[in-house]
C-alpha cells in the first residue's frame, strides 16, 4: 500500500503529525525514534486490512511538536502525548502496536493506561534494558557485529546524508537483523522510506540503561499479543518469554525463521497470528 493520509492533530500538548490508512477498529502505531511520512511503514501495513491505523510521529519527529524540555522525549511523556492524540481524535479506546522500541513504548502504555487500550501488539521488544546481560544481542559489546552496528547508527543520525547514502546504510543496518540477510531486496521491495530522529535516538540511549518495568507487567490488563523472531539479535527472545510470563492476559507467538522483522520475514504467518488474536478478542472477522 501507499499514499497514507497526512493530518496535523491539534492536542492540549501540541500538534502531532499523523498518517492514516485502513478500515476497522482504531489502532495506533509508532516507534520511539522513527520519522514517518506518506509512504507508510512495513509494520503498520500489517494491520491495514483489519484496522484503521494511525501512524504517529512523536515529538521531535517529522512535522510534530518540538520538545521544550528534554524530559518530554521520555517514554512516559510520549505515552501522555499519545493519550492526548487519542482524545483529540474523539476515541474512547484504541489498540496499540509497536515494534522494537515501539513495543517497549507499548509496554509502558499498557502499564499506565490499560483502560484506554482495547489490545496491545508487541513485536521484538522488551520490558527492560536488553544489552548488558545478553551476549546474543547485537548491542552488547561482546557481539561480533557490535561495532559495525554502532557505526551505522551514528552515521544515520546525520542530517547531511544524501538520499542514496542513507539508503545504502539503512540497508546494511537492516541486513544485520535479518535471519537471511541476502533476502533483503525480496523482503523490503515496497516504496516505503523513513528517517531517524537523531534527538529522540540520543535521548533513548540515555534512558535505556535504567529502563526496567518488568515488575509492573502485571498492571497490564488489556489483551496482549507478543511476537518475536527466534533469532532476534536486537531484543532477544528471552525478553519476550519474560513478558509472556508476567503479563496476565497475554499470548506469545515465536517465528522460527525470523530475526528482528517477523512481519516481513514471515509475513503471512505474522498476519495470520494478528488476525487470529484480534478475532479471538472480538476485534476482527473470523479467520479463514
């Protein structure tokens, strides 16, 4: 799909850039430091057959409000911004789906505002810092690809990169998190492109070392679908297993042939898992 509808949503916490597509129950999708545009997002497009999807550019991303204070870039403040957007859209409740750091944000959202969420979909994420004690994580300095990943992230923060150079670095970074790196061209073949918000990424790097909400997972009262690639090098599977153990109304689907992107590496299986989850909780038609 392409051509997401762009809107600027005025809230009591500022103006936020939102892209909409799909039909069905409302669903919010975002990532902690991505900058979206009308071309959409691979993860978000997973849900457009079952939901009206709202992709949100968080504060300091795209055309959304700037941060007046650094703390406004935190996960909790971002959740408050999402709540302001939901209210401005006159939605009593909506679902939330997040991949990677978007999933981490979803965990915080569920802990703080379960009563406003119909459901959560958390993909390739964690409820606590995932680098220090996981040598299988590409962000652990003992991982063989650690330094290359760090170099790519720093390079992608630059606003001076040409479109071609940015695309080349993005491809290399994504390949590091695919179960079959040579399948990149086949998997990521749509005209979808987005950037990184350097200021948000820098704040996340500061926030991550002390991030741990694992003891509050029982506060999440909405139905939760947890998904993870068996070979995930960014947020290893152990963290999804932990969330499954401590979130009361949750289920876990593991994708045996995926790394960090099961929604493209095993797209059909991923979409079926989502559709089945939504149907089982009364939010979709029967799965065939």
